[in-house]
C-alpha cells in the first residue's frame, strides 16, 4: 500500500513539474505565418521549393521566398497573399509550373504496376495505397494532384487525369440572390393577365 502511495505522490509531483514547464517555456508561434499558411492550398507538393506549405509560409514571412511560387494555389492565392502582406501582386513564377484550370488526380494503371513503392515514397499526403510487389491504387479523396508520384514510376503507369466530381465534392447550391428572390415574389402587374376563372 505504501508503494502505491509513493507512486501516486511521484506522479503528482512529475505532473506538477510538467505543468509548470509548459507555462514557463511556452513557445509562441508567429500569427502571420499561421495566416499565410491558411491561405496556401495545403497540397504539400513541394513545387514552391519547400517540403510543404508551412515551411513555404515561414520562408515568405522571413523574406526568403516570394509569394508567387505556388502553382496549385494559382493567381487567387498570390493575390490573397499580396493583400495580406501589403505588397504588390505578381504573376505566377513560370519556373515553378503552370496553374491548371481543371483539378487533376493521379491514376495508376494497376495492370502495369509492379509494386515498387516508389510512388508511395514520393507522395507527400499518403494518398497511394499498396505494398511491395503488389499493385497500388490512389485514394482520390486524399490526392492533391501535385504529380510528384509520376516521375519516380519506373514503368510509367501513373497518369494525371481530370478529377471527376463525386459525392464527397458535392455542395448544396447557393440560394438565389435576394434581388432575384424579391422580383420573383412580386405578383404579376400585367393588366392583361388572364384570370383562372376566365
């Protein structure tokens, strides 16, 4: 019984010390980096020259990277970053890639796949499912369309295809504007309208 009491006391002391350490040594994050990161598309594709969106956001904040290095985000992201940072917007850097109008996802020809796992290792968001010497497949809901899995494939069985809208992408349509709703609600003011009674 004494051993249990000692363990409880020891756990309480260690818990208290951890609580004090958390408060005393708390590292404050940079809220501007958080806001930049929220604007970025979170594809983690590396086309900007950084291993993911958060490192790119940190580099933008530090002045080590320009705001126009994100092809998946395109011009809309560049404009949003320019507005946030109070700088002039600029076109997408062509050395980083091109903005695509149509969202795409990876597709693996499973008849050709040899199960080398090189695409799995290249995928930054773990959107490819498979095992060594077994065919692989892409989890479409997770794929960001970064195309980083295409180049490492030794048998060229990975293709980027347009993303088709499925159930997960469906959104409830926006209601008609209030102006349209108001005009639709007004009665017909045409004096020559025919009465239902003749």
